[in-house]
């Protein structure tokens, strides 16, 4: 996913078309669209598996959310072309500066200066 800028806006990566912020109360989600010409469903499935594995290992990462149909990725045919839509939870807290952190600090979310 893109990263929040200091102003709080999300900066999309080049292969992403857009984000839409969804949610009520404390729960926030991002609906991300990718052009299928730039990123195919197999690549998205690999990303989702990686995120699920990182979550299971205790890392704080966005959690993919299945659609009502039970799919991680929904394919959309539009006048602009074919897109893949994926929903992710927003990770609470601030982005970490990973420079100089070891694996344990990354897992705990503790900067080296605070360790």
C-alpha cells in the first residue's frame, strides 16, 4: 500500500490507481484499485499471502479483508479497463523508520534510540 505523507494523505505507489478510505469509528479500511495490465491477480494473491504470513508472525502490517463473496481480490471491468480491487485495514500508529533497526525492533515497533 501507499504510505501516509506528513499531511496525512496517502501517496499511492506507481502501480496503484487510487485508494478510497472506508470505515466507521476506530476501524478504517482502504479500497485499493490496481490496473490488471500492471499487476495481475497472481501477484496480488502473493502480496496477500505475504501480509497474512507477516501478521501470523506478529508483524504490524495491513490486514487484507475478504469481500462478501469471500474473495481477497475482486475483478472489475470498467470503461477504463480491467482492475483488481482489494480492501486492507489501516495499520494503527505511525510508520516506522526501518533504517538501522534489527528484526526484533521491527517486530516490536521500537526505534533503535528507544531500545
